[in-house]
């Protein structure tokens, strides 16, 4: 008591599944009603739900007869080879989609009204014959009949059944009303493949309480159906049916909504003024609409492991409001994709962006970590192979939301003081979480050399991969050090951190917090000597990662074991990695997107010689330049277009990706505005690049009907339609 001794106990606790301690960012209360219902099921061709866990979900399925085979259409699936997508969608109250399935054309329209009293909506489903069907078939062929199913599905929880009991249901509805299980049996008996129950969530019980209502119809072109939703109000027990929708008539309302969409699109993006023709403008509208119409609400929990526990724990159960990269192939939230999606959405409706960011940042745990891929709920989980489901709380994903934040700050509109106010309020609430996020990177992703950074999550013991992947960086198979280890330094992560510090400083300034710590960090990291010392390779002449590396790796089929028993067939041996020369510590010889990061995130001084070299590489057709955009890896790079395993095709090894090209363009615009030796060159390359990207994506859209995940020699590749970050083509057209 006298001596003043003490024991200092410092324990680093990791609370992986504990929510961040600070206050949750509040959702905008004034949107609660307005944004309650929507087409928030992007993974089905058409689906409506509310942003509440227990929502009734509406969906649509149909049978397609093709070459005498019967297909059930429900989940968006690129093997269906349909052309579909939102042609207009305003993200709040209106969407119009067309789906072309061989001879049949299905349109889905979603219209919402809302005021303080109500948030009714109508979904109109209309069937038509496609042009090709009416041309090729003479009038004497009968009109095609489509088997159409509409369903209303809810999770049975306690007594929250929003409909009627089975008996009264049958009395009230002239269609079947039955537990999902029966429905599935019926679909099976019709010869539909078991394919995860045709995508229907099978609630794990077989009691006779209905949790699904299905309306089954045989319809022909010309058919149209309106589903009217009206919340049950206390004072009314009887529906007034279409009554309140009679004035104005629905057609008039839809017409007005379409026109309002076009007008707003014109005002926001001004494509006609920029010389694009009507068809190109239409293309841009569709791309944009399919992104914003892809906003979804998901509910459930992630599975998480950490270095402290390798058995997966459940993250807390939560909802997520997010756009998705691809409705067909990965209709769920991805952290770094979302930062890019919101660049576009925030231009249109910054309120939606605040809702989405609120949702994402509220997923932060006590350590400041946000899970990278969000696979929430059974429906989402049923579409993902097991090895992708588990998230690791040691692993990062680029903090691309800093791009969104910068763009929101750049476009604070003094003519909309209410929105400015809301956005700044949002930043006030978000600030502790943004800081925690940034600190989490600093606490977990630093390199062993002071001031450097290093993505965790590479597989050190791999035998099959030509170059162990770095999924966390978002650039998956982009070549890094051939032998992962603690000495690695990753230039892209260094740039994200320098850039993030600058954005955080700006946020701090705007909301009256102290920007100094972040400003200092930014300036420190932007010092050319620091950056160059860590990442400029004199030997190669470009910015590069550092690590134990050799180019001399290849895949070779393993020898079959010598002693085969008589009659035993030779086993098919896998290809394994062979290292012909020992790795040495040094810069990694892989010119590509990673080398461009100091340019992309605008870290370089406008007069830096390294900027000039980077521009030269970018513009060189022998290296990175193509007529269709800047490719991810230089053509002369050792792993250019190389498979990573015998089954793992090249992904970020040469293909053109639109999110990275967007950042390149943004940087070229920036350097084109800075007086200096490279100003004129930046402008020229920027214009060429913009035209190349837009022309090619538009051509590919005309040819194939899709926007694609990536482009190889100009051809669309990978998942499609991919109206995630590829939809940035709209911002590119509008010159941002
Ligand atoms: C595979 C397939 C039905 C890979 O766009 C999302 C991500 C990007 O964040 C990342 O940078 N994509 C890019 O390299 C797609 C990832 C898809 C993984 C899911 C499961 C399901 O099969």
C-alpha cells in the first residue's frame, strides 16, 4: 500500500464473435417504411421481400420446354442462358425487368407507393411472345403455354404465420396452399431435378402447417397478373382490393415511373451530352438498373474461424442490406466489391449508400474486423461450396469503402443541405468504426519490416498451386512471391493504407475530429523515398511486392507409383508444383495491377519519374495495354495466362477487370489535372482508355446480351450477367 508496486497485466483478447463495442450506426428512420419492401432477392429471376428477418418472400418460377426437355426456372443461373435484367430500377419505388426464355418473354414490374399511412406495392407479371417466336412460326401454330408458379413463402416461427390456417387458406384461395415438402414432392414427380430443392428453402419440419402458398397457372402470351400487397391495418379487416390503386390507373403510374427514371438518369449521368447515342444510353440504363435492382436483404449468420479456434463459430445473426456482384453466380455481399458498387449508387441516391454502409459497418466485431464474404441464411449457403463458406477473422479484404467515402465527400451537394447533413451525421456515427477498421489492418496485416504491409491468408504448404493464391487481396491468383512467408511486403496493401489514412483525415476534418494522426500517417507513407525503398524495384523498373521468390516454377504431373498390383489400373495422378530454382529474397517479377497501385490510388507526386515509367508500362501493348482496357498482368510475365492448378484457370493473370480500370482512369484524370511533365500524357491515355473500355463493353453487350465479370482479348469471360463493379462503365461513360 505504501510502495506503489503494481503488476501490469496486458492481455490481448480477441473477441471474434463479439460485436464492436461502440454504438451501432443508426439506419435512417425516415426510410424505414419507404425502403421496407423491395425486389430484395437478387438471386432469383423475380422476388420480393421486406428488410425484416421474418419477411414473407414472394417468388416466381416457370417451366420452360426446350428440345422436349422440361426446365424449371427459379434461381438466376447462367446455365439457363437467358437474357434478363432490370431495364429500369430506381432502387426505391420502381423496377421493370424483361426475361427472354426462348419463345416466351416475361416482364416483371415492381411499383411501390408510400406515404406515412401505407407502403403498398404491386408486382405485375406479364407474358408475351418473343419477336423470334412470332416471326419464325406461322399463325397456325398454337401459342406457347407456360407453366407459371407464383409462391409466397415464410419461415414458420412461433405463431408468426401471416396467412391463414391450412383449412381457411383453402377456403379463401382458389389455389393450392401446402407445406413446402409436398410441393417439392410434386415438382419431383414432374421430373424436376432435385437441384437443392429447385432452390426452395426447405424448412426443417414436416408438420402440416403451411409455410408456402403456391399459385400454379398455365398461361399464354397476353397474360398479365398483378399481385397487390397491402399491409393489414387495424382499422380495416377487409381489403379494398385494387380500389386505392385505381387512380391514377396502374398503367399511367408505371408510365410516369419509367419517365421519371429516364429523366433522373439523364440528369445524373448526362450521357447524351457526352455524345453517346440512344442505344448506348439505353445500355447504360440497363447496366445501372441491374446493379441497383440487385440490392438485396439477407439474414443469417456467417461461420468464422480464427487463429484461436479452428472449429467454426457462428457469427451473430444479422441482416445485411447490400448490392451483389452477380445475380446469377454469387448473389450475396462481398466486402470490397461493395465499395465499388456504392461509387455508382451514391451518385444516384446517396441515401441508399448510407443504408448499405450502415449495414456493413454494423457487422464489425470487437476487433474491428468485417467478414469478407457474406453467406447469410440457408438459401445463400445452399449455393456455395463448403470450402468457401468459412470466413477467417485474421483475413482482410481491401478497404475499398474508402473510395466510396472519398466520392461521397467530393460530391456533398450544397443545394441539398438536408442530404449533406445526413451524410455528415452518418460519418459521425461511422467514424469510430472506420477508425477501428483501419486500426485492425494496422494490428493484423503489417509486415515484418517496419512500415510495410502483408496480406495474411496465403497457403504456405501448398503443393498443387503454381503460385499460392491471395484471396484476401481480392486479386486471387495474381502472382505474388512464389514462397509465401513473413518477409513478404505487398504493395497494393501499402497503397490502400496510405490512401485510407488520407480519406480518414478528410472525414475527421468534416466532422470536427482531429485529423492529425491520419494526415501524418498519410504524408509519411506517401513520401516517395519510403514507398520506393519498400517497393520500387530498380532491377525490374516497376513497383513490386517483395518476398522469397523464383520465376522457375511449373506444374508437372506426378509419377504414378511404380509397383502396381497386377491388373490394377494406373491411377490418375495430380499435377504438382515443381520448383526448379531456389527462391531468393527480392522483388517479385510480375508487372501488372499490383505495380499500378501507387498510380491508381494517386500516391505519386505528379513529377515523379516513377509515374512516367508506370504510364509507359500501362500504355505499352507488349505489356499491359489492350484495345479493350488495361490487362491485369503483363503479357511477358512468367505466369501470364497460366493455370494455377490443373483445374484452376487463370483469373487475374491477364484478363481486363473493370474495377481496376476505373481506378486507373480516375488516376489518369487526376494526373491530367496536375501541371507537370506527365499531364498531357495522362489526359491522352485516359481518353483512349475510356473509349476502348466503353466501346468494347458495349459491343460485347450487343453481341452476347451481357455485361461480364472480365474481358479477355475483348471477349466477355467469367460470371454473367456481372453487373457488380463492371457496371462502373456507366460512371466511365459519364466521365464520373
Ligand atoms: C465461388 C461459386 C455456384 C472473385 O466478385 C466477388 C469476388 C471478388 O471479390 C474477388 O475479387 N469474385 C474476385 O477475385 C468472385 C468470388 C466468387 C467466390 C464464390 C463459389 C459458387 O458456385
